[in-house]
C-alpha cells in the first residue's frame, strides 16, 4: 500500500495517507512533474488509457509522488528511470497547488514541484504508464494547448506554459 506525504499550503509535512484515500477525499499531498526538453521541443507522454485518471491524455514526461519519507531528490530520478527509462539531470524551477475533480470520488489535490531537464539520451516509456510519446515543438504545443485543451492533463495545462516561458528566457 503506497502512502503519500500530506502537506499544508507551505509544503510542510503534516502526515501521511494511503494513496487511494488521498485521492478520494481529496487531501493535499506532495507530487512532482518532470518536463524534459531538447532545443525548442518538449517530450510528451500519452498516459495509458487504463490509468486510474487522465488515461489517454497527453502530459509531461513524468508525473508522480514521492513515497512517504522519501525526499524529492531521491524520488525524481527513481521515477524518471522507472517511467521514462532514463534519468537526465533535472532541477526544480517552480511549484504550484492545483485541485482537479475527475469523478465524484476521485480528485487530485497536489502541491506539485516542477522539474526541468534537457534530454538528448534515448528513452523508453514503461508501457503500463504511457501508451504513446512524442517530441512536440513549443510553437505547436502552445497552439494545441489553446485549440485542444481537452487532450491534456489539468496539471499540464497549468505548468507547460510556465515551463516554456521559463525556457524562452534562455533561448532568446
């Protein structure tokens, strides 16, 4: 049984809860999202259709939770290796809180730490996590976020524009 780290709005640990329960109630818990890029394109994954929520939607390279008692510094490379098949160097660039309702009894209420890294190495998504992947140019991604928002996960819609804005500061 996987336990999540419960936090307050300052990201201070206030306890733990079983993952399914934290997503039913909803309860604010720590999460992370990893964005991988190469030049002016971003690596996206299409979540496997059998995922407990957001199946079939496009999102960033890796989304997960640290285990209760596990640091983000340990959890991020572990999950990158498990989910994406590679673990390039990443760094945290911002965090945010979001709440999304997927069904009557299924919520995401997360304090999401956003990590960014350049990826030019081979990757291989775990087929139980992702059913497809692609590299998408920032221009095309910005267009699709406006024209087809239902293709993307709720957290990706919030974070992806900020990630691209962050990167544009270094590419101009």
